[in-house]
């Protein structure tokens, strides 16, 4: 089954908008019940994987109190013919709310969607050093996000 050529673009627009307006519930709605996020470059002490929609919701629950995203820019987005596999490169400009430091991140993500268009896998190739600096150092960053709690 094909998701169609416009699926990735529609997902990008709504998913990034949800993050910008701090709509975690809307962002999590894009996930399959058995979806997962993987962080291949996770630093020691940080989660390398979050599995299941409920766990993803818990992980994301503190993001509205941690970051203010001013903008996202999609640099490149590619999907296969089925629309179920995609690669996306994008950037964000924002602020870490606890420190007031800039959070300007560059992401590359590999995504797998199920036949219903929900995310099964999101491999997030981001730079944890940017997040650590924005949050005031590695211990503060890991403490803030490893458990998805304040």
C-alpha cells in the first residue's frame, strides 16, 4: 500500500507546527502505538531509545516547559515510492527556557511509517552537544530529558 507522495510533506507541516505551538498531544498523535524514537548519538546517561506511544508521550511531556521553538526549516525531504520510508533534514531556532540560551539545532531523521501513515520508527541524528550547551551543561541536559520529566 502506498501512502502517496504528499504524505511526508503533510506530516512535516503538521508535526513541526505541533512542536512550535507546544501541542505535544498533537505531535504524539502522529505515532503508531508500537512506534519508537532512537537516538544513535545519545550521550552516556541519556536515553538511546523510547518505545511505545505512551512512553513517547511521557518523554515529550516536558518539552513545552523546556524549549520555545521560533522556527523550523526543512532543508531536504525524501521518501521512497511507497511513502513509508523517509529521510528528512531540518533545522530549528529556539530557546532553552531554563537558561535563556539559544537552541539552534540541525537534525537528520530516518522515518518509517505504517500503512496508516503513523510513525513506526524515528531515528533522530541530532547533535547532543547543542542541546547540552543550551540546557547549561551535560548533567542538566541529561537530568531534564532522560526520564521525560521536569
